[in-house]
C-alpha cells in the first residue's frame, strides 16, 4: 500500500511519475554516491596493484627502460673500480712495507692507471662504431709486435716465472698479453661483421678462417711466455665470438676439443700447473706447502664472517697470503668486508654482465653485437675464473679480477672495453631518444623573448 500511495514505479493517472518517485526515494535514502572519475572523463578509476605486487610492477617498468643498460654499465664499472682502489690500498700496504717502499706505493700506481683508464673509457664511449672498427687492425698489429718483442732477450722481463713483461723504465712495466684480449675482440668482431654483411658465415671455412688461425697465433705467442691464465681468457673470447656468429654444434665442438687437448697437454708437461690442478678443494697446504696460497685464501674468506673484520684489519695479508693485492684480492675483501662485501662485488659483476648481454641482444648492428658479446664474455669469464680460484672451485690461473685487482696493464684495456659497452648502450635508438629528451633546449630567440616580456600591469 505504501508503494501505491507513492505511485510505485508506474506513471500516469494512478500515481506520481517515475522520475518524481526516484527523486523522493533518493532524498529519503541519503545522498547519492557517484563513482570516482579520473581526469573528468567520466570513467571509473580502477584500483591498481598494491603491496609487493606493485613494487614488482614498478621494478619491472624501471628495468625495461631504454637507459637501464647504460646506467648499469656505467654505475657498476665505476663502483667496482672505486672499491678496487680502496681494497688495493688496504691489501698492498704490508707488501709495500716488506719491499721497503711507501705504504701507498701500489695504490698510487693503481690510481694513476685508473685516471688514464678513465680517460680511455670516456674516449671509447664518445667514439662512433666506425672509428672502433678502424682501430681494430692497428691494435692487433701493435699487440703482435709487442708480443714478439717480449721474447727478445734484454727487452722482455720475467715475473714469477712468466716471460710476458716489457720494462718501460722506472717503476713502470707493460704486459702486452692483456692488450691481446682487446685486439682479438675488436678485430674478430669487425671480421665477422663484414662477413655477415656479405652472407659468408653460412660456410664453415669463412667462419673459421682467418679468425681461428690469428687467435691461435696470439695464443702461441702468449704461451711462449708461460701465461696460461691469459690464454684461457682469449680462448673464452674466441668461443664467445663463434657462438654469437652462429657456429654449428659440430664446428663448435671441434674447436673446443682442439683447445681442450692443447690445454691438457700444456698442463701435463708442467709440474707447476699440475700442482695447481691438484689444489682444487684443498683444505691443507700439503707436502712442501704446495697448496699454501689456495688454503690461505679459504682461511681469509672463512675468518671474515658476515660483515668482516673491518677495513684494513686483515691478518692473512701479513705475509701469509701470496699476491694479496693482485690475484687474491677477493680473499682479502672477504676477510675485511665479510660475506656482504664479497656478495656486493659479485652482484656488481652480475649487473655488468646482464647489461652487456642486453646491449648485444637488442642491437641490429652485427659489429655491435659481436663486440658487446665479446666484452661481456671477457669480463664475466675472467671474474668467474678469479673468484672460482679463490673459492677453491677452480685451479689458480693467475688472472686478476677485472677492474678490481692491482695492475695497470690489465686495467687500461678493460676500461676501454667498458667504454665500448657504454658507447653501444648510448647508440641504441631508444636510449638515444631518451637522452635527447633530457637535454634542455633553449634557443636565443626564446631567451630574448623572455627578457623583453614586461610584467603584468606595466605600461
């Protein structure tokens, strides 16, 4: 009956119109709630993801930005270099005092090399790809000449049993084998890119010749000096280039079998290398302290704990651990900065490796793809070999930790290679557009117009 008295929902002579009934019900029921709108368009606002899901969504969007690889390469490389300078100063102080040198002797040399390497990195980052390709052949020819010069009596110098140094005068020496990595990388990337443009990489002979013979020439010259560690890195670069070029499995397996056979032969004929191979996983120095370095590297890592004993408070660097500022600087880092410090270093190398893979995978330029992939293979493989040796998982190969260990000859070409990655990351079309949008564009006409504009109300 109440509905009939108010007119119900019908219209006409029986009761009130439907619109009047709705108005009366709205007044008695309270205010009408309207859906929230966005920007006045009348569309309801959809609730977005909250909590961890929202954070994951934001992180994924930030990770997919065009400049992510650029910032990862630049930031991780600079952080590794700066942290390396700090650890070189801490790890080398006692060694310098043992040699009757100032405590900061090795740090000052490394700092000077870092300044020169920073200039090389900036120069490489500003160079176009055409200039990088033009430098490939001069760098290769100069490296081969220096590697031959190392074997000349009176010019080449032996350090720790390896004849792979050239004395430059004063406290400075040069290790040409470190520059062979950059030479093989640039020259191999340019060679494969030109052959791909001519569609010749479908034939195995064009893929192997002359890349593999020239690589074996460099490996042979380096092995004459007894530097097995650098030959492993060059072999990794060669395999990386072949993998990026799309080498078939049979061809890849054949080259790998030849390299493995030669490596096994060189290890077998050298008692020193056989001793290092037997020290994998050792927990005791063994007879005649054959595994002394490997075991004390484990001692340094174990005594560091979660957060280390403090910067400069390492015990193993006081004559117990050989090469604390070069090959085994990661062990001193673990002792002084703990697990947190070593994991930070590993995370920085992982970020650098991911960024390099991303640059190589997103480009359409074959030279950029080969060069970026080669640089990434070089840095990641060398870091894995060095850290694996310190952890006792791999034999001690005598290679430094890239951008981190002491050694100017290793730092200079590595920083130039990082500059290559930065240049390639900046050259990506999306990254180039993003950088162009961030640059302020102020013309002289707009500046004059702003100066001549009078304030409101002035006549």
